[in-house]
C-alpha cells in the first residue's frame, strides 16, 4: 500500500481493461480517475494536477500522443506511462521523444504495471511544496542519461540527439575507462544489422560532438573512442 496517496489519470477505452486495472490501482491505494476519451483526459488535466498518467494511444477523441504532448507542455510534474498494444519501434521512440517515462505493451500483468508505476513515482517524487527532490550530482552538474526515455541531458537541458547518436553516447558513457573500437560500437548501435564501412562511426561521433556542450569524447588514435567522464561532470571544455 502507498503511504502517500498519488493521483492517477488512467486513459483506456477498453472497458474490461479499464475496470480491472482501475480496481488494482484503487486496492493499491491510488486515487484514480479513469476515462475513455483523450479529449476528456486533457480537460481533466486543465482542471487539476496528477502525479502520474497511464495512457492508451488508440482511444476516441484525440489520441494518447496528443494527451502526452499536452502533459509535456503544460504538466511538467506529471509522470507518464504509455500502455498500448502498439509494439513497433517507431511508435515507442515517438513516445520517448515526447518525454514518456515508460512504455508498457498490452496485455500486461496488473502487478507488473503497479510496480512500474511505483518505480517511476519513487524516482519523480516531489515534496508538498512542489519542489523536486534533489537528483544525484551528475544530474545537477553535468551530463546524464535517462535510459528509459532514450534521452541525454546536460544540466537538465535535453540534448537533440538522434537514436543512433544516443546509443553511441550511452555505450561510451556507461564504460568511461574503456576504449571502444569502431567495430564494437557498430555492434552496440546496430547489432548485426549494419553492412558497410565502419567509418560510419566517425560520422556519428562528429555529429555527436557538435551537439554535446562539453568536449567529452576522446579519439584514441589507432583504436577508437573513449568517454571522458571527468570532463562531462565538471563542464571542462564547455563550448560557448
């Protein structure tokens, strides 16, 4: 059971799914408002604040993406889980580009959904004055990643990276003491689907360096590339 009563906006047009999941949320101590239309959800968001929204995509009225975009623009304190049967990569990337916190594919176990909600709320919990709980030092001072959203940030500003650029940065960022060859980076970004010259990595690095506000990717001559964690944390090499 939750020690704090969190307000949940649940958008789902399928009656059985809406009723079952709403019941599980209520039993778990959430204050749930369940609706079946996207325009109804936006109307509610205009009137009151919610801690988290669980959104289906294919619903009557405006779709779940329109609701997600409204939240992104007007309800910064509301976390979002997309709950949908759409499992293609393009749709998932679109959701994360609109700042969804998680993407859950139906059918889903009610217990698993509740755990995902609990995890996100624990991470985004705010105190009663509306101030965000302090993030770790990396988030406050330097470059950091939100892996569940496929996004990179510098001092809380989102960086405009493509998916390939993000995956390249993620690979280097997570192992700052390791020098990666171009072949290893190709496998991390494209798996085994890429056929072509390994110099494609050089092009991605060049574009990534233009978008990063700090000079934190080192070229190791004759080998490949390495992430400079200290430069990213301290803001060394800040590019005006």
